[in-house]
């Protein structure tokens, strides 16, 4: 499964994001909760000229701030622009003479300034530390992550703990869109070499005729992300994934898949993900064999470590 953020938002914006997701017709069943430094704009720093708009963004560091300049072409082409912001100055608006408005959340504006090609120059202030991975599915996939996050007990615990222990941090929510990878991970005939014999072709046909359900794909995707990031607010799957006794992704074993893999791509939102166990990265791969090395030779032995997996940030 390949995941990209639908958006990065605060809890206060969930209604707006939910309405847009319904309009777009997307399924948002998996989410992450994380933190990054509080970002704001210095309201006294903004200078608007006909050609440029300048100011200072700030990142809170314990009891102080780290400031960095903001300097962009003036899209209105006039000095007749109204600047508006309210405490805590995490959002702002620039209102042109014809009512045109630009601006928004400081983090989003800062990410937009970086564009999508940031692999060589990432901004650590935009990095998000993953604290929790969860899902919301319902009986038929009708319940989205956004619905659950409106009244999420763990999210409220995180808010309370961050407010008390790390007041310089902001809590951010990432609802994910997941799609199938362009390849299928199939075990060809156990330990047999090759993979083009009659038994192997029968196995391929079996997998194609009995695809893993979307519900179980969501289940193993959540579990793989938890095992990979080891978030502090998760307990299940941190040390016990994969396990053939888990019923929530039993279909993967039933059709004899070789491994499950999740790719997370966040470069287009200029945000690296990390945790206490995983270094910051824009592209993460988490792959886990469903069988031991003694049971099955791994199809994708990227690392040649014997485990046959490639886990970690690629860049």
C-alpha cells in the first residue's frame, strides 16, 4: 500500500477537511497524530510594498523564538493590501483591494514556499514526530478517520500531555489516502527457486482470484505503520507484527502472501515524518515478511541482511 497525506491539519479544521473529502469522494481510514514546533508570524514584522511582501516567521523553542525571514513577490501588485492575524498568530490573511484573500496557516505557507523538491534542503521546523497511528473503518468502510478524530480519547490525552510537558509544540493530524502499489508481493512456491512453474502460476491465479479485502489491507497497513514508527501512544502491534494468529489480516496468510509493505510519501507537503525509533524522511518504506527466513525465501531481498526487508526513510 502506498500512502500520501490528504492534508495536514489541526483538530479545529476537521469539519472543513471532512466536507472536502466527501466532495472529493476519498476514503480516509488511517490517520497519524504528531507534533512539531509551534509556528507563527511576527505581526509587527510585516512590510508590504508594491513589489514585495516581507516579514518574519517564528518557531517556538522552549521560552523563546527562532525567527526566519519571509520574502516573496507581492501577488497583488499594490501596497493597498490589508494584513490580518490574531493571537497566537499561527494563521494570517492578506486581503487585496478587490477582496482577494491569500494566506492561511503559517506551516502551510512555509511548506508552499519550499515546493515539492525539498529532498536536498528540508526544513526541520516542518518535521512531524509521529505519536500515534490509528484507523476508523466501520462495518462497511463508511466511518472515516475524521469522524473518529472529533471525539478521540487518545487525541485528547495527547493534547493534555503536550500542553503540560511540551507547550512549545503543536499537535497535527494527518489523514491518509492509500492506494495499491504497482507491484504484487506474492510468494512463488515456498522455497522453490524460479517462479515460472505450473504450481507457481496456480498460486498467482489463486491470489488474483482471491484478493485481500480492503478492510484487511487497512488493518495490515495500520499495523505495519505502528510496528515501523513505534509511536509512544500505541500499544497493539508495536512488538507483535506480523503474527499469523492475528485475525485482522488473516487473508494475507490464507492466500500465502510473502510480505506486506507500506510506503509513505510526504515530499509534496514538504514535511518529513520521524519518531524516536525512525529518522526524519520524506519517503518511508516499512516491509515485513509474513514468514520466517527458514519458511520462505524473500522475493524482495533489498538489504541482504537475512531478514529480506528494507525498512527506513529512503530520503
